């Protein structure tokens, strides 16, 4: 039978080990939770083509290729705000700035990049080759630092309230 001191010491060692792993070691890597099978659109696709890809695969982020090279990314928001309204070409509305992270990077690094650029998804690379995508959903579903994730969401999802006087209040409508 263990004495109280031995049990107390074992418990403290276990807690210290867990804390060390969670906060200093940051043991979970991007490659552990990223989505490996990605859907890719083509720069020559129509707005309808990429919309159908997003609908059929239930995704809101689409890397865009030109031959064998990723030349941009497109979000569902890009499609609605810039594409459909202006009937634009994919090349006109896609974001050409590719924000990436190395697949061996820590989740903390991933969160820092998302926070810095206020994005919800990153292309995951291994020596300039795209090997996956990591999203906030991947992190939330697989990572256990909830305070850090909530801080990330707060910074990324800052919403500027529309102060347009021509907008009606919800209470102005009847059911």
C-alpha cells in the first residue's frame, strides 16, 4: 500500500506531466488533425462549377489550380459577395495570397497565423507541396485548449456592426 506522500507525489508528477505536455510541449501537430483529401477547383471553372463543388462536398474553402499549381483560394463568401453579384471570373475574385503552414508546425503556431491574418483556414504544405488544409473546425474538434481557441475565434470573427440608418430593426417585422 502506498503512503499518502507517495500518492500525493505521484499525483503531482502526473499533473505536472500533463501541464508540461499541454502548455510547453504543444505535442499536437498540424499534420495530426489536418484534412488530407482536399477538393480543388480550376481557374477555368465557372462560378456555377465551383459553387457546385462547394455544395456537393459541403465546404466553404476551395484552392484554385492552374494546371498543377495552386494559384489562389476561393471562399463561399468570395463567391457570394464578389462573384455572383458582379458575375465575375474565378481569377477576378479568388484570393491570390496563399497563407500556408508547414505540416510539422504546432497547433499553437497554426492558431497564431490564423489570428494574425484573420483567416479560418490554412493551406498545409510540405516543402512547397500542398498536403492538406487545416480549419478552425479541425482545431476545435481535435484540440483541448478551449481558452486559446475562444481567443482565436474572438480575434478572427470580429464583426463590425452595420450602423446604416436605412436598416430596419427586427422588431419592425411581424410573423
